[in-house]
C-alpha cells in the first residue's frame, strides 16, 4: 500500500533553516502531486507548498520566498527547504499525496486537503524565539 514518511523535523531558533524529506512508497507511477501541510496546536491544518511530478509548484503566501519545495522522482522523495524560520512556522508538518495526475498544481489545492488521499504521520518543527 501507499506510504509517506516524513523526516527532518526538530527544534531550532528563529532565523535558522531546516530541511524536511518525504519518501513515498507503494505507488505504481510517479503521477502524484505532493502537498506539504502543517498544523499548530489549536489551529486548523494549513497548506504550505505543493509540487507535481512535472515540477509545477505553488506556495502559500505565508511561506513564499522562504520555503523551497523540490522533488526527486527517481528517489520518490520530496523535499521542503525552510529558511528564515519564524516561531509561527512551528507545528507538525505533513506530506500528502494526491494521485489524480495533476500536471499543474490546481489553484484550489490549498483549500482542499480532502483531495489528498494519502498522508504521512507528520514531523514536528519547533522554532524558538
């Protein structure tokens, strides 16, 4: 079955950088979109970034210019490079897969977590001030 496993979370200070990884297994093809989401305690899940297997990318306004998403289809791994981190970036970060074969990231992706059929277990990121 499909599995997504995130890694790379940790405790860091404001302004520092952190890189997360998401390894996918169980897919019979590469035509799935990966979305990164995060959730802070007491808050709703929030979209962070999305990337298709064709390399189309979208970021939420909250992270644009600071986060970079990339993908290595051969390794079935998606990365989230997070720079200039702020305390408000803290939360559990999840990667999720949408297997609908999107070539371009749909404009509605950030409002539709239900469109992602598969989710990882999450990795904690804590940014101290």
